[in-house]
């Protein structure tokens, strides 16, 4: 559980990194689950939704918490569920989950965006937060997460739909907004770390990641959580359930 100082840091900065909170002996099981899911879905898609790079490798597996038991168990474990309960002041459910994978030399960018820049169109409030679990080294060279400290307090910036840069349609912040708000590279924090490290971040923080320029694959498992009463309301053309939950199971074990 977080101390008062850690909670204050999360509220001020919009994110908090915790080192080594996932036990090392759990990492091989999680990596095996990730590799097995990607290999299986290369020929036989199952309950997860697969997005591939234009060159072929897996880019993302969505909805991994439902059918892959190690990922289901992890989001309900104390190192993840405990801080999430503190963030919301109560219970939560998984809004969506994904394994973001960057193949060596082929994994491509996630352009600058705020998650709530498009989640707001799903009929939810901004009581959302994500936990990124590193399943291997995340470095500047292999395309680690980049965050702009304190940007969650800017409100929702203007976004546009990009369907050209990568294989996945992205809602991205318009360049004029970026130039207006990000004046110095020192404002950008690279979230580097090792397997077992976790970064919790607010749904309105500005973030993105670079191309993987290294020989090392990058594994990042991301859970997006919503407060238990923050469920999607009716919207026109709702997105599919692999990206917006239709199940609102509590992650907190009350027994």
C-alpha cells in the first residue's frame, strides 16, 4: 500500500513508479503467458483481440485479463489492486487490458496522447487510472513509456485521429497543442525499468513512446482501471468490449 507521501506524489505528478513490486519468481510465468498468447494468436485467435504492426509482429493483445489466468490474477493481487483502491478511494474494475509488445527493431511508436482524450467518448468520467507492469527491460532504446509530469492537470487537450502512422488507429494530440504545452525536453520523463517494476498513471497525463531501436523486445502489460461506479453510459456507436468493458467485476477481494 502507498504511504501518504506516495499518494501525494501521484496526485501532484500524475504518476508513480514502484520498483520490484512484482516478485521476480512471478515474471517467468507472466512472460510465458505473454509469449504463448502471441504465438497462439499468430494462427488461432481466441478471446483476446490482436493488433499487428504493418510489418507483421504483434503490436498489442487486448483483453488479456479475461482468459489468461496469470494476467487475471495479477490485476487482483495486492501490489496492483491495493494502490488502485487508494487512488479511487474504493473499489475498481478493469476498463480494459492489453499487452503492448515492441518487437526488436520493428516495434513502432505510440504518438503523444491522453487516454481520456478518447475514453471520454465511451461515456465514462475521468475516474480512471492505469498500471503498466514491466515484464522485461523497458529502456529509452527499446521504446519505454514517456510521460509529461503534471500534464494531467492541463485538462483534455485537442486530439485528432491518426490512421496512417501505425497499424492502429490512434487519437493523438495536435502538434500545435504539444508545442504550446511542452516547452522543454526536461518536462518529459522516460519510465525506464526492469521486470517487476510498475508505473501507475492518471488517465489525463500526456504520454507516448518511441520506436524500438534496440535488439531487445519490449514487454509492457497495461491494465486500465475505473472506479466501480464509473461504468460506460449509452453512446452512439460504442466501441467493442475488448477495449471498453461490458463486465464490471470487482478487483478487490472482500472475503
